[in-house]
């Protein structure tokens, strides 16, 4: 009988909570940047940290477009309604959620799985469950079929309800991609740089600019750079914890 050794990754013992708090507290949406560039090594490190975000089924449904070409940048700033956060940014990054990369990424998860032999459960997950759950079929026919099956079996037990349509796939990909965007912004702050997430842009024009098809959804444009002295417009407002946190 073969027995696979159990993988063991202990939590690090000392994390500098105060340093983390400083990063979180000092991250503000910065609307004006200086002309200082972000060194490529810093940007690469921040992007690497973005890519470590938790994500659904480890299918990593995201893309990051760094916009540097002057004409493309000019058009993007225009499509961001010429917001200062875009026009003054040292870097403009379009964060894109993808609903079509899951199949290839499922295969890559198996190809690059770090333990051999690949546990049966993992093989089954990526070979069968992932295609079953994420393939919506022509005109969402498979999604609709799954929804009706879930509707029946949910009378007896808890069942996953989605994603059961292309629209729900967009939400599915957006959740994970937004987490990666947050990692990116926190990483920039940890390196002494700042950012502004923007959804105030013309999604369709940005999609066309990047030659994206219907399977790729630009969810945010992130302006990044060194904070100008007048880069933050107002002190931060957050409502009381009790308004949002519900202990049941
Ligand atoms: C999804 C999303 C979209 C946003 N869009 C814009 C935007 O288009 N323009 C802008 O100036 N700020 C934008 N913001 C920044 C918010 O206004 C800002 O996060 C909020 O006011 C809280 O301020 P803080 O980030 O400094 O804590 C956006 C933030 C998020 C998360």
C-alpha cells in the first residue's frame, strides 16, 4: 500500500502586525502623483504579490495590462474621463477578469502540481469537477441544466448554486481579480508607492483599446506612483464596525 506523506506548512511565528497595520492604514486613494517613476523591480515585486491573492479553485482568472505606449496611455486617460488619478499616474494598470482561462489553468494546475504522484482528489477536481462547474455550454445551456439539477437536489441538502451563466462567471472572475487588485495596491504601499483604483472609465472603449473579447472584463484601472503632497483630497471616513459586523 503506498502512502503519501502529508504536506505540512507551519504558520510563520512572528509577523510584524504593526508594519502590516501601517501599510493598511496609510493606503489611501491618491488622486495626484509626482513625476517620479516606479522602478521596474518594485513594480514586478508588487505584481508578483498581486498574483499571490487567494482565488477561486486556484484558477487565477486575471490579467494585468501595464499601459506604457504613449498613444495607448493617452487614450486610456481619456477613457478614464481624464481623472487626475489617471493623468498624473506614473503607471496605469488595467486589471482584467477573465472567464475563459479556467480550462487552460485547470490543466496547468495538474501539470505544475508540486507533489507527485498527484493526489487522486486533486486530479478529480481539475479533470472533472472544474469542467462540470465552470463550463456554461452554448447559450448557457449547461449552466441552466446545472441550476435545475441544483434546484431539485437542494430540497434534500446544501448544494453549490453557481456560477450557472456567463453573467455569473463574470462575477466569479471579478471576485478573485478584485482580491489581486487589493494585493497590488497594498504591495505598492509597502514599497512606499501609492495607488488609486478606478471604475470610473468607459469599459467598452477600454476593452476595445486592449483588444479584449467578451471573455475579458476590465474591472479596474489602477493609477500608481509617488504620492504628491496634495495627492489625498480628504481625511478618510469609515463607518463604525457595528454597522457592518454581525455576530450570530
Ligand atoms: C471598485 C472601486 C472603484 C473606484 N473608482 C474610483 C474612481 O473612478 N475614481 C476615484 O477617484 N476613486 C475611485 N475609487 C476610490 C474610492 O473612492 C476610495 O477607495 C474610497 O473613497 C475610500 O477612500 P480610501 O481608498 O482613501 O480609503 C474606487 C475604489 C474602488 C474600490
